[in-house]
C-alpha cells in the first residue's frame, strides 16, 4: 500500500472513532436522566418498604403486649380463684374475665385487619372521606359528584366526562361493561344524604 492510502485510511478511521465517541457521549447524556429517575424510584420503594416494616413491627409489638396482659390477667385470675371464698366474687371475676377476653379478641381482630391493609398497600389516610378510585379525588357535590354506572360501579362526574364515549355510552373503567352515561344517577349513599 502506498503511504497516501495508509494516511487516508488512518484519517478515515480517526473520523469514525470521533463519530463513535460523540454518539456514545450523546447516548450517555440520554441515559443519565433515566438512571437518576431509576435511583429516585428505588429510594421511594425502599422508603415505602421501610414504612410497611415499621407498621408491621408496631402491630407485632402491640400483639405481644396484649399477650403479656393476657398472661398477667390469667395469673391474677388463678391467684384470685385460689383465694376466692365467696361465690359472688367469683362470678364477678368470671364476668370480668369474659369482658377482657372479648376486648382482647376485638383488639386482635383490629390488629390483623390493620396488618392486612398494610400488607396489601391500601391504607387510606382519611377513611371518612371516600374518593374516586380512578382519579383518587375526594367526592363532593360539585365537580367530583359520585355517579353510579349501569354496572353498579361508582366514579366521579369529572372522570365520567373524561371517558371515551360511543353512542351515548361508556365502558366502565373497572369491569369494561358498556353503560349509558346520560342516565347515571348520583350516588347519594356515598355522600351520606
């Protein structure tokens, strides 16, 4: 090969290397925001997991304290039973024992329900304020009036307006059943009227 040809090949290869470097830099610049978003989402997920673990630990501690109280109560019960002389005192104690058992049962059920809610991720911040399951806005008597679709599901009027309409009907966002949107009555039960 001649020297000119070799030099022109080297120049062409150097240009290709520069183009490849520039393309790589552009791709890295494109990937940087995605990596940052990935890190942010990973942190949010970790925070949510930590929050759920804290709730579970709190419920476990609460159950342990209930169990300790129950053991203490049983010990007191047996001590009193041994020392009890009068029948009325024993009957009173049995009545007290039954009420404590009922209280413990109710607290245990409540704790298990809370644990299930935390595990399923559906803990609602304000249970007194029902909200639309599509947009998560609270229902009200204005823009977010709860409307009952023909299939029985309820969404707010704002979401109903935003659904795709075909010949005066919409598909329910939950069960996909076609319902007439013109005849959707307000859900007064949710508004407690």
